[in-house]
């Protein structure tokens, strides 16, 4: 049986709260503690929440169902984070929770932290930190989020490091990965390819070697860094999956 949420109250009755008392401190490792102070906690109809492009791009249907069952039995433990833009509520953090609740016909609204008057840079930093604190965020999504932050702010790697609280090396590597062809990034997710495979492939100075390795990576035959070295030495990579195989003739050449 789903947990009942508190009844709606008037604006005068709503309390302002400090999010730092309600959210895991790990999610506040940047300057979000200052940014989120004074946010409102209130129930919002799910139908009134708008979802735009999020950091996370891959969602496992099975885990969404499991989360929905957990919410149905125990209620929503971690409220969503929204930003009010005029008469619209825009989802900032909690898309997995939102998707799960949307599958429950009896759940019409949810408790949410409401932010107002925040800049796009502040909202992106909050979203980045909240998602980065979750272990199951794929490194491709992590890289794309850093790249999108750079595009939106035109910040240098040094400024990104300071704003997002990540190391200079992590920022540099993330930007390299984010700029890879979409086919490579999708293959990395599909075949669970180590990020160091992509980084070593990028660092190869020999275009012929890149072109030779590319189909093996796209097909999931090379998933570990050691397999790149073995393949370059002439060792045959593991068998490919015929359902996802991409022939060399189908691939455009890599041009440096």
C-alpha cells in the first residue's frame, strides 16, 4: 500500500526549510548548501512536472520497476528537486524516482523541494553533483554532463574543476570521451566497455591502428584496456556478438 502524502497547504502555511538538513551531505559537496538554502518542501502533481534533458540517459526498466515497488511499499524517501519557472515545475534531480512513480496509477503527486530564481549554471551544478554521487551513473553520462556544462558556461577546464568539485584529470578525460562519435559512446554502454579502452584509443597516434581497432570496440570484442594491447600485438580478440556485429566496410574511416 502506498504511503499517503500530507494534504496541500496554503502558501502562508508552507514552511521554508534548509535542504542541508534533509539531503545526504555527500550531495552537497560543492556549494549547493548555499544554493539550496530556503527551498520549499511541498507536494506537486506529477502531471505538472516537466522533464527536460537530464544527465542520465540510460534507464534500466527492471530497476525502475523495482524502485516503483519500493516507493509503493515505503513511500518516497528522497523528495524530487524542482525549479519553478513561471507556472512550470522543471525536474532538476530525481528522474529515476519520477519515472518509477509515473508507473503507479494511484500516485498522483509527490513531495518535492522547490527552487526558485536559480541560474542555469547553478542548476547544472546541482544536477551534476546529485547524479555523480550515485554509483550507477555511467561514465559516458558523467562525461557528457561535464561537456554540457562547458558548452553552457564556456568555462575552461580549470574553472570546471572548481565549479563541479572534480579533479583536473577527470575533467580533461571526460571532455575527451564526450567528444567521441556517438556510435562509440553507445557501444561503451551496450557492451560495458572500460573507459580506459576509449581513452587509450583516443591517444593512439596511428590512424591505421585506430581504424583497425574501431570495429572490435563497436562490437564489444574489446572491452578491457589489456585487450587493446593484445590486439595490437596480433592476438585475436574475443568472439563478436553476431546480433550487434558491425563490419569494417560499414564504418567510416577515422581522420585525425
